[in-house]
C-alpha cells in the first residue's frame, strides 16, 4: 500500500532479449523510481562491474545497465538493493558512478536466506526507518532468530554509500 511496484522478470517462453528490453524500459520509465530492487542471481565480474542473471542462460552486465541506471538516477533513483549473490562489484561500480546508496549481499547466499532477509528489511523501511537502520535491524534479526538455520547469514548483507549522502528513508 505504501509503494508502487513494477515487476519485470522472465516468463516461461519469453526470449531473453525481450526481458532485457522490458528491464531497460522499466528502469527509465518516467517519472522515475526511488528504489531499484533486484532479486535473483548475480556474479562478480572485474571488467563489467558485475552480472545479473535475468533469464535461464541469460545475463546482463552492469555496464549494459549503466546508461539506464544513470537516467533513473537523474529521475530520482536514490537507493539500489541487490538481494542476490556476490554483489561487491555491483556496489563498487555503482558507487563509483555516483550512486549514493547500494545494499548488497557480499557472498553467495541461499535463496531461503535472501527471502528471510527481505521481509524484515522491507518492514523496517515501510515503518519509516532509514536503510542503514533497516539493514542493521535485519542483520540482528537473522542473527537472533535464524542463527541455527543460517549460521553467519547476518554477516552477508552490506550497505555501501557516499559519506555525504543522507540515508534513504
């Protein structure tokens, strides 16, 4: 109720190129977005800033998304969340490009951990907390309530940001 959400993802039988086109169109759609959220699989790549898996057997390099992301930033994009594996290159690349705040998972993470992370994080954001507080709360939630099921999962989520950027709320 507090957010407009547009889902862009692969559907059975859809060619990967169609997903790429829809993704780029959605990211740059006026009037813009406050948050970009990616859930899925990602990998670190040194030369292209990271890679996002967008369909079975198909991925996009962050370098392919950068022009669209820069347009989205000009339209008001303030926060990017990658609830996917190995996001260090993604975060580093976006911060270098001038994005103020990026939350990622530093290591490979099981799908259940990513799902368990998301709900309390979003609850904290919708309650009015900033992303730093929401991330800290969620890490503590993972540590206190899921330590036996997912040991050390609380150490994986990380927030990268420019020091002068106010935390997104």
